[in-house]
C-alpha cells in the first residue's frame, strides 16, 4: 500500500478503508503488502471515493473480489 493511495481520503475514510482491507486480508490469508492486498486497498479507496461509506457495504464489495484470479498457477 502506498500513502499516495490514501491522499484523497479524509481521516475517517482512511480508518474505514484500512480496517476493512485488513479484515479482508486476514480472512483471505493475504498480506496487505502483497499484490492482492494492494488490489484490495486500491479497490476499497475507489469505492469510498465513489461514495461507499459503510463498513458493511465496503466489506461486501471486497468480498466479491475473486481471490483466485490473483493467485499464481502452481508450477
């Protein structure tokens, strides 16, 4: 995650995004610093900028992300 991702957000929105993304990462056993974690963070920031401000709505939207699409194929 880059701090630049969070620049357009106010303090409450930053707290919302980081809390929901941390929980999403924990639920999916994904490091927040990983590529998948960054995609979740970027997605969450975009959702908040577009008007989603409820933790439940944000978590539901992230829950729809297909984690498999980000996994590397097993060699």
